[in-house]
């Protein structure tokens, strides 16, 4: 197991873990790798987030770790948890704890405990395994709920019958794991899931916690299957009671799935915003604003949706009425709108011209850059002020329309303009 963990961590992180073990040894704290990281070791999948549980004071261990390794440390005293953000990784260090829930969906009451108790408070058996890192038998697997067997048999099983009642976010987590790993819920877990749906348990969690899970689903490598499952089960009603998941929404999601691979800079696209747009843009503006308020959607995302909605019809009309629009005109028309909104438009229009022009904008035109800067123009003798902006804008049009494709071309264009001005 030690070799597998070391291989998984790579040389850099492995030595970070060694430092943490040294500190824990000094403090005589037993420490363990837990949760998704252990699951992913056994599944041989990458996972950059390391979860460590300490039988002792996790926060003091995290503080000493941060002193040695650097990184940004965030501490939640109330839950005994600390997160250390390193350049490419996150290390969560928490004190082993047990949890009790005062009512369904409440934040848990936390008490310090042992690793065994800590594993008992978790969601699914596959996430309830640990690897001991120090003490008598280091690098052995602790698997009190047979998570390894469930992993092998591709099964999602909760640890006890109250799991979805205690923490209804587990329903959304369950969908995420079910679709990510292509696992099935066990018979008993399926029954409990069904009961929790019938009892409307997701209503017991705060909108922010719901939205956080929605976000995680949208950020999956393949978000289309879990988002589709959310829709089939009827979970979009927690976004707004008027949202259903019919053929129209399914087609929109399918089209989004088709459009995304055509884009150059896919990582720039805010997937939660894209799916949210697809779900709420058809609703009246007041409802959109209420939803954004309820989920504390950032101001710029709200503006993106509202502005897109206001310009949607006119944008589609212009694109469908003009056969041979120059690329610069397409750029000027579409660049004020958020990319997420444009993808949403492509997913619902039938007119191929509209779709092609938007895809052209998203995949090529939006990436077009000019090489000369305002300072370069001034150095060439153009007077500071409006003229600089005008020429930069002309240069951009020339680039967009393919008449210039190099810095030399840009320089020649500017010199030519200068001659004409003089
Ligand atoms: N956990 C839980 N119930 C929750 C959230 C988390 O039991 N509602 C436990 C699980 O043991 C989980 C661990 O905390 O494995 C870490 O949580 P998180 O980082 O959210 O999930 P991962 O399992 O690591 O999933 P992912 O791969 O999506 O990061």
C-alpha cells in the first residue's frame, strides 16, 4: 500500500505527506488517509485532494504543517477542520469526529472521537475507508463497512438507514458517484433514496448547500449524465418549482454536449452558469432574479443571464437575416454576450446559420488578438487619445476578417493609415 500511495502522490506530495507524518509522530497523533482519496487509490483514479484524519488536535497539526510546507491555511474551529491549499493540491486535515444531526438537513453537532467513529459518520461505504499512516501497522487499510467489496462490485451503499434523512445532500452526491463511476445503488439504498424523494428531504437543506451540490455536479468531467439524472428524478424543482425536465430541456442539454467539444478554450466556460442559464433563462426576469438571490449567484453571472435574455431575440434575428456577415460584424454583435449564454442560444435555435456563426465566434473569433498595443501606436507617432482606440479597433477588424495575420501586417496597416492622415 505504501508504494501505491507514494506513486499516487508523486515525489513532491509524497515528501509533503512524510513531513505531516513526522509532525504527527512527534505529537503522538495517529493519522489516516480517508474518504475519496482512499477510494480513488483503489480505483486507480487521479485525485488531487488529500483528506487526512487525526486522532488528536487536527488544527494544531495543520498549523505546524503549514509552517513547514507553506500554502494557504483555512481553519474552521467549530468543525475541527483545516484546509491547506498548496499550488496544485488541497490537503484537508481534520480531527476524528462523530456527528449527530438535530434534525434532517441540519449542520451536524461535532464531537472528537476515534477513526472508527469518524468513518461511521460518512456517506457511502466506498467513501468510508481509511489508510493508517503511522503507528504499529502503517499503510494498512481500515475498511469496517466492506467498501472495497462494494467498489469491486460497483455498488453504492449507505452506512445506515437514516443517512439521507440526516444529510439529504448525500442524494446529490450519490447521483454524482453513480454517474461518475457507473455504479448502481444497492437495493436497500435505492429504497431509502426513493423514500427520501417521497418525503421531499432535499427541501430540508439550505439553498446554498443545494446549489453547492448542483455546482459539483456541473463540474464533473461528464456533467451530462448526472445533470440528466437530477432532471429525471425531478430535482430541478428545488431550483424553481416551475422547472420541469421535458424533451425540450433534454434536447438543449444534448446540444450543449455537442457544442462544447467544438470550443477551443472549454476550461473558460463556467459550466454551472451554463446549465443554470439553460434551466432558468426561459423564466420571467423577476423569477430569474429571485432564483439568483436565493442561491447567492454572483452579480456578474446574474447580469450575464439577464443581459443575454434581453438580447437573445434581436441577436438571433440579425444572425438569421444576414447571409454574409463579415467576421468583424459577428464579433461586434456577439462579444457583449456571455459565452455561456451564447452556447445556450446555439442549443435551442433551429436556423443553422445562427448556430454556425455563434460556433465560429466561440471557437475562433473570440480568441483573435492583435499584437500591437496602444503604446506601440503612440511610439509610431499616433496622438494619444481617441485615435489610438479607433486604430486598435480597425486592426482588430482586419485581423478578424483575415486581412492581417501578423505583427508585420499590423505595422504596415498602421503606417499606411499614418500616411493617409498626414
Ligand atoms: N462526506 C460524507 N458526507 C458528505 C460529504 C462528505 O460522508 N455530505 C465524506 C465522505 O467520506 C467523502 C469525504 O467526506 O469521501 C470527503 O468529501 P468530499 O471531498 O466532498 O468528497 P470525495 O469523496 O473526495 O469526492 P470527490 O471525488 O467528488 O471530491
